[in-house]
C-alpha cells in the first residue's frame, strides 16, 4: 500500500506517524460508463507497477519518456524517471519493507518544511508487489559530479561553499526546535541499521540508551564482543558527570551527515540527502 507524505512539524506535539503518512482517497470514476471502464482497465494494467501508476496519476504525467539507473549506494537501487511532467527520483529495495523509506520520507519532509537548506521533496512511499518497497521523490539535478552525486570529499565545495553549507544547517537547526524532547516520530535507519527514536525528556538518557547503548547491544549480539560492551557500558554509566551542567536544546538533525550525503545543485547551493533524522 502506497502512502502519501503529508506535513510534519518538529514542534507539533500531536503529530503521529499515522497523521503524517496519509492515504489519499481514490479518484472518482468518470460519469461516462465507457470512459470509466477504460479508466479502470488502465489502472488495473498499471497496478502491477505502483511506481508508474503514481507517476501517471498523481504525478500528473501522461507518459514516461525514459528511465535510467543512477547511483543508489550499496543498500538501494536508484532510477530517474523522465516524463512529460518532469523527472522523478525513485529508490527501491527488494528486501526491506516500506518502514525504512517512510522514515526517510518523514525526515526529508521535516527538513524541507524548515525552508532553510535544499532537500529533495518526497512524494510517495509504498510496497512493491513482488516484495520490498519504493520511495518517489523530487529529482534534483546536481552540478559538477562524481557520477550522479557531488560530495564534499571530491571537489565541489571550496571554503566559500562549505561556509554556505554550515549557515544553511544552522538555519535548519534554529527553525526546527522540538518541544517533544529528544527523539523522532518514527523509528528509522542509518544505512540499514535500525535507529531507535523513542521520545525522551533527558538528553543523556536518550543518547546513552538509544544511541550508544543500542549500538553496544548490536555489537554484542552480532559479534559476541563482551570487552567492547563492558567498556561502552562503563562510559554510559559515567555520562552524567561528563555533561553535568550542559544545556542541550533539542532540534532537528539530519542524523547521517557525511560527505556522501552532501551535494550541490546546478546553482552551487548545498543539498543534503539520505537522512536518518531525529531531534537532539
């Protein structure tokens, strides 16, 4: 089942995942039975490909003129769909359900709504009929590229551009303060690793339990390394003295901001991608 991405505000205390991802009602059938039958047959033919179905209905395109594979990383496949209504960027994963992309979409929408730094606007998240999931989002043409993406580590930003990135990130952090504490509206993933975002009132509790503690738990479960777990646990037990008196005001973070998730559009303005958002 595909889901539309609706408004998300980091400061809205009543916001829930169910209210953020809403399903739109199906369009009304034409008053003319013949046209209605024709319309239903087209939709039935498209239903095996929910990506094309969305593009040719809610995406307002009448034809898809081409598709091309572009860099999607080691976790997801990525394609550009060219249409008479513009281009769309689509990521698919044949193994993981839509929860991963729902988390990404909510993070993108939260950052987009700050009107500070450019991010691709998410349009649709859904399940693939053969298993797995997809996300459709705005296609942004990048500038000087390494394949399909520009990164800080490979040229695009000189010191002036890095300063612009820093200013834009600061604007985002100021614009998206959280009155719900530390966490996020849904659990999401950093890469393919689950990330726990349960709302917590205390910064040290959130960071020690849902960041350090959870990673230590995964290490112990996967590798059986008790030495690292014990050392990490000692750090967690001593977190309060280390940050005694620190004033932390929670705000929206990208959550996975490394050079591979930073790019620039054709105007040279910074673009950030592939978030694992939370407020901290």
